C-alpha cells in the first residue's frame, strides 16, 4: 500500500528544483521504480515532485560537436526506436530495447533507469540490512544467486540498469542540476560502489537531478552491441550483460570499451577484457582468451558462481559475432 504524500507538478525547471530542496522530497519521472520503492517501504517521501511538465528535459538532438544530447525524461522506448541511435550508437538502442517490457519502456525514462534502486530482495524486503543502516549484508551467507561477483564487499547488490553499461561504454557524460547551479561529469564517475558509500548508488546530492546525458561523436570504424543474459525472455533483469564498443582499423581492434552489467554494484568496466582484444584480430583464440581474462578477477558467493561462466560465454559469443 502506498503511503500518503503531497504530489507537486512544477511548470518550470526552477520551480521543480525549489520543490526538491525540501526534506523527503523525491523525483517522479516515469515512476516505474519510485512507486515500487514507496510501496515496499524502501524509503519514505512526504512530497513527490513530478517532472512530467518539463518538456526541455525530453528528446534526442545532435550537438554542435556531432554528438547527441538525450533529455533525462526521454523514454526507453524512444531510445530503442531511434534510427540515429541504431545507426550510430547501436549498443544503446539494443540496451534500451532489452529492458523490462514494452509497457515499462514506454513509461520508464533515461534518468530513472540510471538512478533506479537495487533489486536485492534483502534491501527491498523487511530486512534491516547493511545498506539500510543495519550491521549485516544478508546476501553474504543467504540467498545470493543474483548478487555481485565483482566489487561486492561490503554489500553485494548489482546495479539493475541496462542503459547504464551502454552509456558508460560510449563515454557518456551527464548534466546534473541543483538549485541555481549545475555540473557536468563523466557518467562513469556518477556511480559509486558500496565501499565508498554504502547508502547510495550514485553521487546525486539531496535535491539534485539528472537533466541531460551527452554522447560524444562516434569515430570512424566504431562498432558496438549489447548482449544480455536473463532467466526469462522479457521483463527480467540481467544475470550478466555486456556493453561493447570497439574501433576497428585494418581488421584489428584499435580501441575497446567493455562494461559488464548484472554482476557488480556499479556498471563494471572490464579492463582485462579491453586489454585482451586491443591490437588483436578477432578470432576464436582471441575471443577465448578475452573471455577468460574478463572473468579472472571474479569472486563469486556460494550460489552465484554460475555467473562466472555466463561472463565468459557472453564475452566469447559477442566477440565472435564480429570475427
């Protein structure tokens, strides 16, 4: 059952930021995660501030440097159907298309997808876990088959977003606004691991919101893809995913950006995978070596060791698709 809260629908960015400055105010974009969190008691809200009236936060448009600006209220369905993204930023269109269900993609927004809370059943349930101010991460010795195999300690959540690995792999930056100020940072620096901040998944300050995401212009020879492994064919979160962006020159990988999803508390950049394919021609041997490298630093819990094999499989299969 939803708690009682005030619902505010500002007509300007300035008004929205003023409303968000008060205590226990929460942003309402698509609402697909917020309402679930309120219903489950993950956090409380005395005020919900809807951004639906702010048209300046919508849309996909080219920037002066040949890149793209994507408004935070742009829906996942709009990303998935964008011909521009499919042609120039394939990994992002594929990631958006793989998220949730058609109904949720039509409602869920870019900003909300990047900021959604973990799906850990201890965090979402009636457990006073470490992340909620308790003394223990119940996943360590409990039901942990969906939890992290990279970067987990002291909390073993996994970041649930499909678009986040794609955006990070593409070198996206994000603009944040609070009060009368704003800042733009690399999206990769937006996410924080539990060891840095156990209570939060990103660096947003109280009252601060994402307004835009920026993508750099792709270089000649760039190819990309997103591959997601999940239990069900739709409406499910990733057990393991891979956002891969490569620049190929003369038949060899000259640059690579690889980010794993579903396996760590943040979008997990796989430097070993990038190193294993840079300068190489993609063939079965290189793909097998890169797959082993990508999984080498994994530290699985009792029930999620299968994710190590999933990482190897998704990497090898994805690389061979470009061979």
